[in-house]
C-alpha cells in the first residue's frame, strides 16, 4: 500500500483545505494517507523528517513555490516522489511540470507512477527548483511577501489577481525613480568580470512568475542552469526588455543582456549595502558587502510527478487557491 503524506497550506481557510482533502481521499482511497497542516516552519520540518524516516512513497504539496521550496530542502536525493498541486500565486514549478488541468488527472500521476528527476540549484547551503537571482524579481518577491505577512486582506487581493500581481509590482518598481542598481562580481568558466545593472537571474526553467519568458532555451533536467546579467543603463530599454519577456518573446538578442548556460558560478556583492538573493519566490540568502555565494547545479536530484514539460497546470488556482 502506498504511503502518502499531503501537506496543506496552513493559511488556507477550512473550506479550501477541505476541498483538497476530499478530492485526494476520493481518488487515492486505496493508499495510506496522512494529512499535514503544519502551523509553522519548525513543525513542517519536524513532520517532513518523520515522513522521510518512515520512508513514505509520495509527498503531495498543495501550495505555492514557497511551500515546495521548504520541502525540497530535505527531499533532495531521496526516493520519495513529490507531486505539486498549484495552490499559490505564480506556481512556477507546477506550471513547468504538467499539462493536465483536472484534479483527477493530476492525482492519477501518483497511481501511474508518472515520475521523472529534475535538477536543483544550490546557493551555498540552500536549494531552489525554479528561478532566482538578485534584483528585479527578487525585490518584487520580497515586497509581496512582506505585505502578505503584515496585511491579511492582501491575500484576498492576491487570490483575485493571481499571477498578475507580480506584473503590477514589477511595473511599479520600474517606474520608481529610485530603481536600485547592483554592482556584482561574477566568476565562472563562461564569464568573469564586474557587472553593474538592475539585476541578475539564475534560471532552472523557462518562465518566471507565470508569464515572464526569461530563459526559453533552458531545461530543469540537462545538468545546467541559465544565467542572465541585466546591464541596462537606460530605464526605457529595460522596460522594453521586460515587456517583451512578459509577452513570451525571446530577448537573448538584447545587447544589454549577458546570457549563458553553466553548472557553477560565484557572485560577490560589490555594493556598500546588503543584497538579497531570492529563489522560488523566497529570500534564500542575504549577502553582506564583499560577501560571495557559490551557485551550482545538483543534477537529477529531485524525484517529481510530471506529465509533459513546460505547460500550464495552474487553472485550478482560479477555482481553489491556498495562498
């Protein structure tokens, strides 16, 4: 009998949480199911450690990329399949892993053992599965997470707007006269030097925040990750670049972008202030002035349930969102 643990977003209302529990019980009734509703990070970590120790077959995550990011820190290199059901805002990993839109079809992946292994990216001692970097999307994610914690009603707005909330905050930042620029020292086999610009993106998949086509050529299973260094000195050109990304167009021909694939890179903070490295929509590391971090790939290190690649699985969020 399959041992399956289901992690439900504790911030969800009882009705939404009940919807997912009912659907999963109905479709996986032959399995041994344990439903987890951890109240905080330490409780989640404790539950996850217990599930790994008893060697469960599958973990189902009902939540967003932040929930998944917490889980993958301990699931790396384990023989436990992770099924991601989109219940957040951007749901980047969910969108990358599947093509099915009906809950019964998604859960059937568990019955049919529709699994594959994907790469993870390591930032010093932290892992991420999707996209990250410094500046640009990082500051947007930081602002959204900060407001979400301080203003309870903001969660309802996120539910109504969905992934478009990221586009709104990105636009407001681009129009801010104090748009931050970063001085970073980059070192890898493909590029070495100091760059100054609005940010750097590290990409393990093609899309960020649901819409932005940041790395159409990259894959989360080829042993490499994509690096994009933004060096735009003119705000208008940067806005044009990001606008094209949002429309799903490739921007690799942009002369203000340094673009390459690698398996390891070192980034050093050349600013007189701290800078944040975000990943999977969360702040993963804060670099003090002069501090550096090493970013590397861990090939085929996460076992996930998936059918197809690069298509959208997040229509369910319009029906039931756990963010």
